C-alpha cells in the first residue's frame, strides 16, 4: 500500500514537472516571437528611413518649375553608371558566338526618375514639410529604350492634391545627339501619400528624411530654395 502511494506521488510530481517545463517552453516561445516581431519592426523601420532618404538620385537637374502645376527634370545617361554594364552585357550564344553588349537604361530606374521628379513637385506644394512617399504606380508604358549618351527628360504634371496625397501624370522623352531631336519614351501615372497623414496613425520622426541632403542640393542648384521653396 505504501509503495503504491509513493509511486502515485512520484507520478504526480513527474506530471507536474512536465507541465511546468511545458509552460516555461511556451512562455519562452512567446517571448522569442515577440522579440522577433519587435526587432523586425525596428529593422523595417530603419530600412524604410534609409531607403526613403533617396541616397541614389536619378535626376540631374530641374529645368522647369511651375508651382502647384508642373516640374521638368533631366538626366544624362552615361556609361560611367555601373548598372549599364550589366543591362545588358555581352551574351554567349548556344552556337558559341557572342552577342555584343547592348547597354540600355533599365525601365525601373526611369520609373524611379519620374517618381523623384513628381515627388519634388508634390512636396513643393507644402514647402517640403510633408514626407511624400510613392504609394502606387497607376500605369507605366515604355515604347523606346534609352542608351548611353542620351538625355532623359521627365515632365511631371500635378493632377490632384489633397491632405492625404496627390496624383501625377508624367511624360518621359529622350534626346539623341545622333538624331538631334526629342522622342517619346513613355508615360507614367503615379499616386503619392503624405506619410504623416497615414490612416493607421503610425508616427514617424519629425525630421523629413524623404527630402534629405541630396534633394536640398538639387533644389539649390535649380534656384528653387532661393525662391523660398524648400527653405
């Protein structure tokens, strides 16, 4: 009888220990998941701020500015840009022959150039106090390639503007010194949001990390800040 009682007590103790260990493991997993989620949000937030600073500029100069209406910028495409050597480099054919390199400006970077051009136009409406971010590419069509030695012209027009954001329509053209004329490249429609006006109520740093030093340098070069824009 005593032996059976001891065995029963031992089993109860063992079950209790197993339950305790299980609870500790569950709590540990929950803590780990919480840390991963929090850490992921911190990392994503850092990446957001880093990328939003527009370290890489895809426009060289603002040439026309009509407040609240239109902005035109240009970019000279050069073989000094490393990405052109990969888009597209020489290709080895199955027959053993080699297809010569055919460097062209990637359409994604042309799209980014228009987004930066139109973003400056949208940001200028509120003197660059708002953090303007690209919310949607409504449409983007391209009919010609842009090659090294040519000039891209981005012509952005403001279609709609409210507290939440804006929409723009842009025309892309290229100038070939061989032809000596401008030719259409594509048409891009974009939508922008004001980051601080997001519906989720997420708060961001007061510093306008979207329009950073690169943008200020570009605006100064165009004489816009001297005119009281982006001051």
